[in-house]
C-alpha cells in the first residue's frame, strides 16, 4: 500500500532510520544495556527541554499521563482550563477519578486568559490547575509565560500542562516556565510512532504525590522517580520506542534547537499567511498555534472531498476539523519532520484542487 504522507496533527511522519531503530534486538529492562540506553536518552531530553529536573518516560499514550497527573497531584480540587476537546478531556479525567473539579471554559478558538485563572485561584479553592498549551482541536496556542507568571503567585497550586502537540516544535524552557507536570506523547512534534509519553515532574509535585492517597499504581510518579534514580522505568517499557527516541533526539540536537524552533515558526507563518489570503484562521488573533493551522472553511468547501483528492492525487493526508468543527474547519499540521518546502508544495496542491491562488 502506498504510504500517504501525514499532514494530520499526529501521528506525524517518522524518518525511515528512526523506524529502523525500533528493530534493535531486545535486552532485559533491568539489565545494563537498558540502563545505559535510558541514561543516554535522559540528558538529551533535559537539554531539549532546558531543565535539570526529572524527565520520565511512560509506555502509554499521553492520556495515561494526564490521568496520572490528576491522580498524583490533586489533593483538594482542580481548576480545569477548557478551550477545546483535549482540555475538556482533562476535566473529564479529573471527574472520572473522583476529584473535585471546576471548568474555566472559553469558546473554541479562544485561549484561556491568565488573569481569569488568577481570579479563580485567588478563591483558595484549588490545589492544581490543568492547562493545554496547544489545543490540537482548535489550533490555539496559549500564553505559557503569562500562565506561568500567575502560577508563581500560588506556590501551593500545582500547574499541570499538556504540551502534547507543542513539545519539540516550540521552545519550552521548563526550568523557567516551572510547570509541575509537562507531558507530551511522542507521535506529534517528536516525530516518533505513538505509544510513548515524555513528561517532566517537579520536586514539589513529587512531594505532593507522596501525600495523595490512592494515586494509582501504573502512573505512580513516586515510583517513577525511584526507578529513574536507577536508570529504569517502574514497569517493562517499550524498549524499541526508547531506542527510536534516543536516535530521534540525536537528529533533533543535530538540527540545532534554535534552528528547529525557527523552522517551526517559519512553517506556521507561511501557513497562516496562506490561510488568511484564501480562507480564514479559526484561532483568535495572537493565539495561532505554531505547530498546526486550523483553517476556517468560509468558502463552504467540501472538506471531505478536498481530503480525498489530496490523498488520491498526491498521497498525502490532511486533517479534517476536530469533533464539532468537522467540515467547518480543516487542520494542516506543520511539525516534526515536515520541511518548509514540503508545506509549500502541499499548500500549492490545495490551491490547485480548490481553484484558488
Ligand atoms: C493536546 C492533546 N492532548 C492530549 C491528546 C491525547 O493524546 P493521546 O492520544 O496520546 O492519549 C492529544 C491527542 O491528539 C492532544 O492533541
């Protein structure tokens, strides 16, 4: 079957040599070769995330670690910032785990306002906040620095951040921004096959976790830190994924971090300009995502047909709008392995199909 190049917001394209790295023969996960692998990958992640703190690996998709963050970090009540499907999911996970939670919801296409978070935290009701940096459902990227400034005013409130579709596409200076948990599945801007999640955990989140009863077992962050001390994961990890991550981090660092962040910005600017000239942007001005563009379908295009034509003629896949935005928007991902030239070519193909220039 012909491979259809992925321009959907995850999973993204994986380089052939990275796929090949997954075929390395197995070793025992408590044995020296694995410990060497783990301790080789860890500093690369710390470098790319600008942190000296803990970076853990979970053999799960990102939602598993979202649940883990809730179970480990919420003792009292959580304020869930909701601006789309994935931030809504975090609210639902909190309720599903029996935690008290209140949504602070804004209209899809908008970003949660740090000052509104501040106002709600001032009530003293909460000991954690959930937030999605880059809402993949709407193409909105929130203000991480602004949120971080507010969170610093509340040292007893933990800041739980989903960077699923921004980590490795955008500069995330963890030690400066100080999220207590910051997580990402590797199937987005890391450009790796799905099934592994990278996450940072702060010292105060670990201290909190120790005091929270019934924080679960598979995602017990305290257990993660104990095994991390030994260069291991608590349970048997997807060793193949960690080999691929090791190699992909080499590629990312070889590209150069600043070069990588600039490449992503350039792709975002190209796509936004293109979309503004021919269609419209769904994200509120100033909140447009750097890693994907959600195009508002103001011309009443048949989005399904557009996606099918792209697939049939050019062997590429594009993302339809998410959930209630299906057919009202379409999403173009520009993250991970994608180059400016590939994006430019894709946009030209869309113009050809839609007869717009
Ligand atoms: C922002 C965001 N958060 C969470 C998730 C859920 O990730 P996973 O499917 O890896 O559990 C996604 C998936 O697309 C996402 O885009």
